DNA sequence: GTCTATATACAGATAGAC
DNA sequence: GTCTATCTGTATATAGAC
C-alpha cells in the first residue's frame, strides 16, 4: 500500500537536524496544526507529517501531545499576556503623557495583544476534552481580568459612574477579544490604531442618545 | 466484571416509554451531557446511561451523535436567536416608547438572550472536531450580527459618531456574550435588568474622561 | 537521528436475540 | 421496546531495527 503523502515531501525537512533544532521545528509545526485544527482536531500524525518526520520520532522528542500543546500554545500565550501586563503597568505609571492619551494607548495595547493571541485562543477554545483542560476559563480569562482590573482604576475615569469594575473589565475584554476573533475568523486584518481609537471614543463619550 | 453504574439506576428511567417520549427524553439528557462536557467530551455512553438505556438502544433512535447534537444544541440555539430577532424588531417598530427606553430594553433583550444561550454556546465552542463544525464562526456569529445590524441603526444614536457599524455590532455582541459566559463559568447568576442598565449607560454616555 | 511495525485503548455504531 | 455482544475505525504511544 503506497502512501500518497510521505514524510519528506517538503525538501527542506529532509535534512538531519540536531535534537534541539528538531524540537524547535516540531513545536513550530505543532503550533500551526493546533491553530488550524484546534487541539482536538489536531492529529499528532499531521504534526509529524508537517515536520517531515514520523509519529514515532515525534514521540522521541515529546512525551505526549499534551506536552506539545503546552509548549506550542500555552507558553506563548502566557508570555504574551505577561508582556501586556508589563506594558500597561508601565504606561499607567507614566506622568509625561496626558491621561486621555494613556487611555487611548491602553486600548491600543489591549487590542494589539488580543489580535496576537486570538489564533492561539481560538485553538485553545477547541480543547474541550474529557472535562479537564478548562484552560480558557480557569487560566486565561482570570489572568486577563487581573491585568486589567489592576490598571483600569488608575487610567480610566472609572469609577466615575455607577458601573461595577468587574463589568467594566468584562466589557473591555469582550469588545477587544470579540473584534480580534471576528476579524480572524473572516480573515480580515485589524487596523489596530484606527479601531483602538474608535473603541476609545465609544468608551469615553458613548455613541447613543443620553438617558435622562 | 460487574459494572458499578448500571443503566436503570434512576428508578424513573426504568419505565417503558413510547418511541416519541424516549426520543424527547434522550434529547434532553443529551443536552445536559453536551453542556457539561462539551461536544467532544460528551460520550454517547454517558448520554445513554443518563437516559437509563444502553448505547445500542440510543442508536435505534438516532443515526449518529452528530444528529443528536443537532437536535439538542443547534436547534434550540436557532430558536432562541429567532426569538431575539423578533423581539428586537418588534421593539424597534414601536412608537409608543421613548427611544432612550428602547435602547435600554434592547440591551436587556440581548443580554437576556446571551445568558440563555451561553451554556449552549459554551458546549458548541468545544466542538472542534476534524475541521468541520465551524458552528460558531460560520453560523452563530453571523446570525447574531445580522440581527443586530438590522436593528441598531434604527434604535441607537448611531451613526452619531465616527464609529463603524460593524465595530459597534461586534462591541455589543462581545460585551453581552462575555458577561454571560463569564458569569456562567464562575457560576454566578446575572442580574439582567441591573447589568443591562449599566451597559446602556456605558454605551450611551461613556465612562471615562472625554478626549479633547 | 530516523524508520517500520505494532500495541493499546476506546469511541461510535451495528447485529441479532428476547 | 430493550438488551448482550461485537465490529470497525482511528488516535496516541511504544518497541526495536537500521
């Protein structure tokens, strides 16, 4: 029985790599597949094929598909949110920038982060599994909340109005993440500065008629 | 080998039902399991157990797990969004209600709908699978967009400001859905009228400092 | 460093008896 | 209307040769 797609179809993959190089390469390919198929849809076979090796050899480098997911999705996601956290805190601490401008930049940072992590989040969302791996609910979301809850009271007009901080945080996450996911799913790029500007306006001055 | 959990542990399930009753019951149990475990996590075995029957008999009533998902999750979701669509349109058409009040009620309707569908959406989100079943991206989201895009220009102050309609729609979906999912994941109830009121304020008059 | 062959496990689905 | 027994497909992971 001849296989229609044999490992090694990609010429550049046929090279013999060092263990470290191979690891790095596999992780990169795994990320691609996870992002395309979701965690459940991703077959370790697909990952191996794309890396130009066999499944068997893949498992020489990683103990399990789970470990691979950890390295390919979880860790990058974690790093990106750490960056966001640092950036926003740094921004909030500055005295040389107009507060209004700080708000705009915060929205920009948040949206930029969301655009970046959206593919990984989408992949993680499809993790499901046997009840464990509540990655999104137990980990990602709380971390985003913490980042924002810490920085929002300082930079926004909040608590100017009768709005719960939690609600406000949810709103910010919801808006930016939804925009990012929407554009991702429709394959449209996000013009971060422009959109961030509009969101800032929306939050700051509203869009509709004033209630009495 | 004795099974620790045998079908029929639930006394009321031991009854002989008519085919129609059994179908209805299975669908209800399926919905429970899908919601608890996500579509991938849900085992047809679990569904059968909970219905107090065997897997074999389950498959006498439904051709596939997919069909069951369709009936247990997709259709109800579809109905709920149809209701939302009708309600909002009806609301928008009324002349006897202050426009400002209409906006508030629209947020209330939307949030109420999101709270109701959140469990099903969460279940559908975990569908993943082999690349198909882009339920969320291909179906749910577009439908929500259409509902809102149709009604928003009429009821809101939009297009008062330099904000894209698409963005505005995304923002509304994002906020309400995120709030609903957040509360679901943390097992907190949503006080719909109160939260809707706050969201209305946020959209209408903003929360932060005004830009120059 | 890389492969072929295979073990293991389990889920979805069917056959046929009662 | 419901069950017992079983098949089939497929995914992760391992053993051992080269």
